[in-house]
C-alpha cells in the first residue's frame, strides 16, 4: 500500500528525459518567407501570423528572406535548429528547386518536413495597355510576330509567375523573354510603366488595376473562372486547351523536427484555417483555403515536381 511519503516521492521516479522536456514553443516562432515583402506568399504568412501565435501561445514573427529563386530563405530553414521555432511559408517554387538550382545546397524534399498545405489562388494573365491585344488569341498571334522580343515580368526564377509563363510558352507555342525582379513591387512598377509587356500574377494584386484600366486582363490561369474576375475566361477556354495552374502556399519545417512538434504545428494550423474569421480574410483577397495536412502537402510537392520539372528542363 502506498504511503504518503512514497506518493510525494513519485515525481522523482519519472525518467529524467521526461522531466527535462521543454514546453513548445518556449520563445517566439519565426516564419521565414523566401520572397521579398508585398507578394502573395508574404500576404499569406501575415494572414496566419497573429492567429497562429494565439493558438501556440507565443509571438510569431514573419521574416522576409528573398533572393536566388527562394533558395536563400529555404537554405536558412533547412539548416535551422529543428525545434519548431524556425519554419517556412513558401509556394510552388519549392517543388522545382532541383531543376533550377541543382547546387542549392539542400534537398527540397529530404531536408524539410511538411506541416500544412495552406491555400491557393488563381493567377491572371494581363498585358500593358500598349500591347495590341485584348484577347488570348490576339495575344498569341502578336507574340508570334515578335520572335521572342516581347517581355514577361516575373517575381523570380522558379516563382509561380515564372512557372505559369513557362507553361504558356510550352502549351501556347509562343516565345517571349522573362524579366526577373526581386519582389512583386519592382515587377509591378515596371509593368505599369510599360517597360514590360505582360505579367501573370495574383488576382488580388492585378484585379484593381484591371478595373481601373491600368492593365488589360486577358484570362485567368485556373480550370474554372474566378469569382473575383468573372468576366475573364480561363486560358483553357480562351484557346490553350488543358492549361491550368495556380499559386500554392505551404508551410514546412526542418526535416529533423520532432514528430510531437510537427503535430502541434499541424493541429494549430488546422484550427487557424478552420476559423471562419481567418477564412473570410483569405476570401477577401481572392485566396482559397485548402487546409491540407502534412500528407496532402507531401503528395502535392511530389506531384508539382513531376509536373513542372520536365517543362523547366526543356526550357
């Protein structure tokens, strides 16, 4: 029969490792965004920043670390201490790093642990008002007369905007020159000034410019028309059959992050993305919440890599 003394002493019998386990998180959590501020991935990270902090009971800080096709920020996360205090929100670019940056210094699959497939958004193809085309067939015909001299603005090699452009080249049978910028603000500035002919990017960014006539909207990139731009056809229905792409947003951690910490982050993200108030903020910006778990994200990264790597290697 247990005595009062033995009951008081019971905690001393627990394994030392169990007693030493720190609470997670025990300090602020950093979300690395491997893009400059102002783009869709950055917006996504900031939409979840506060509610994720509330779920975790800690401050969450977003840090932009753009450059080199997301590899600077991704390398920082791959090499971070795997304790859940440094994680990453990134996009489709993560799936194609092996094709574009074979010497990146990390493996885009083996060196990361999936946490959450957050959301996606339709992109929209736009041209500067000086381009003599208002429909996709007119644009394709004009591009064929230009012999590759037309210019296409991207927010970085490997970014979703670049991938969407490569797919248009490949499936539309046209050519043009990519002009890569360090972040969305610089890309948009040159596009609006007419220094670049066309752009595929976030509908949240471009829809207001279409409405006020600063750019011409041609088509959206998804299989279905966008609720934000219902009058624009899809690229597929406008003439490039089978064309379909969108911007994906995802959360990853360093590969060796302990399973209980990954589970905590995954559960917190599920609660955040199930919150009607959070979903409303995504919807206001034309972003569709996916709220996929770690398995769904791992599958998506494999599928996106299989889809894009052959296209990029041919390019």
